[in-house]
C-alpha cells in the first residue's frame, strides 16, 4: 500500500476534488501504484446522518488482510475529509466495514466542513476508506447524507423558536417592550422606540437562532462563544445605561418642576396682592410688581421646559425613533445601527458556513463598545426621546 505525498494530502483537503481525481493524483505521484491497488466501493448503506451508522461494502477486502495494514485502524473519508479516529465497528467482515458517525472534539472541524453551508435537508457526499497516514484503501462511493434531521427534536425546537418570534412581535406591537420608559404622551400616541432595547432584542434573536441551528445540525449544546456573550453583554449594558440615564433625568426634572411650581405659586400670590391695591400701591411695591411679573415670565418658561423634559416625545415610527433625538438624525445613533447590522450579518454567515459561533477580535468588539458608549455619552445631555 502506497502512502500519499504532500500533494495528495493537500488535494484530499479540497472538497471540490473528486475521488477519481484523488486516484489519478496518487498514480501520478507514485507511478508504481496501479489502479488495482485502490479498491472500488460497491455501495454505501445505513443511516447516513450524524449519529447514524453506515456500512461501506468493498469487494475483495480480504486481499488487504496481509498483516501490513490493520483494517481495524481504517478511517472514513466523507467529502474528502478524513474522520480521524473514527474506526470501523466490525473490522473482521470479508467485504464490508461499518462506521458509527460520531462527532468528537477532534472531529469538530471536519464535520463543520461536511455539514456547513447547507443548501437543503440532504447533500450527496463522496465516500472513501483509508488510513490516518493519508493512504486510500477504497474509493468511488457516495451517499445521500442527511444534513438536517427532521425528527421530533427538530420540530420541537423549530416550533419553540417560531413561538418565541411570534410572541415577541405580538408584544412589540401591543405592549411597550421595545419602547422608552416613562409616562405616555398625550392622547392615544405611543412612546418612542428605544435604540438600546431594539439592539438588545436583535442580538438576542441572532444568538438564539444560531444556537438552535448548531444544536439541530450537530447535537452540540455547548456552543456559545465569548464574542456572542460579549455582544449580548454590550447591548444589554447599553439598554440598561439608557434606562438609568432617562430615569435620572426624569427624577431631576420632577424635582426642578416642583421647585419652579412652588415659586410660580408664590409669585402669582404676591402679584395678586400688589395688583389688588391698585393706585394705593407705593412706588416700591410698583417696582416690585414689575420685577415679580418679569420673574414669573421666566419661571413659566422654565416650567414649560421642565414639563417637556418629563413628557416623552411621541413615536414617529421605528426607524425615526431609533435614529433621531431632539435635534434630528444623530450620527452616533446611525453609527450603532450600521455596526449592529454589519456584525449581525457577519455573525450569521459565519454560523451558516462553519456551524460555530464566531470569535471576533478584541479590536472589533472594542469598536462596538465604543460606539455604544458614545451613544450613552450623547444621551446624557439630550432631551428624553
């Protein structure tokens, strides 16, 4: 049995290379290797799915029982990916080898390459049998591999996810789950949507969908990455910080309004007393009356401003609410929205291709944190919106 050189190892890692091409490469690499040295797989039967068992039928398998090659150490190749350590269950049959399709920590990358980027529930994959040194025992097989098993676990998780999404949108329409805290505007108007809460909801459903997809396809339930937790934590801290700032500003505005209202009442009473004297009022009282009227005018303006800062602005639609403050479209709000959508897209594509939650660099996470921190910083002086 000949062993592949480096060219063959590199070719075996390329999913686009077919078994025939692998065989030709082996013949070119080793001219002494004849076509008969690599057996042909007759057929592949069994449950071709992760967690299942397949049987690879290989005629003339007995000729390899020569003491040089231990068939009990043969490994399976799916889509030209070596499943290292996945040895046959029964290696003593005359014309077949049986493999349990297990997913171990050692095989996570191999299974991700085989199952990743699903374009349907099943996929036709090539099958070969060889050894861990890269040598091939038999090739030419193929099987319809089940990428996503639609069993009872799949349907329960799928329905639970749909229920969560449906319930969330129902609450988003009928309740204030995504809107700012505080008293509602006058009449039937709704409170404005909160940028922090919307971002928090976005990352919640992105991470939840990714978690369920990986669980359904691989059976792995320990898949949360540190980057996923960091993104969820940043969005949660942003929403919490925005609520704390809004509550603090409302408390300060209420205190100020109480003081201004007391001063307004005092000025109103004093003006009424001096005005009641009419022509009998002294010159000092007339000067005081003019001063108090001017001060009352200033207090009325301050009362109106304090009242406005307590009352929330009415909603003008989701996009307008999350992008605007009292001065119109805000750059820091727009920046958060763009970065959130971009990172969410990269996150989803990575999970789709690799069946694993990505690990973003510390620099990228810091950029997201700075964007959200800038939003919190600008929120301190802005009007409640």
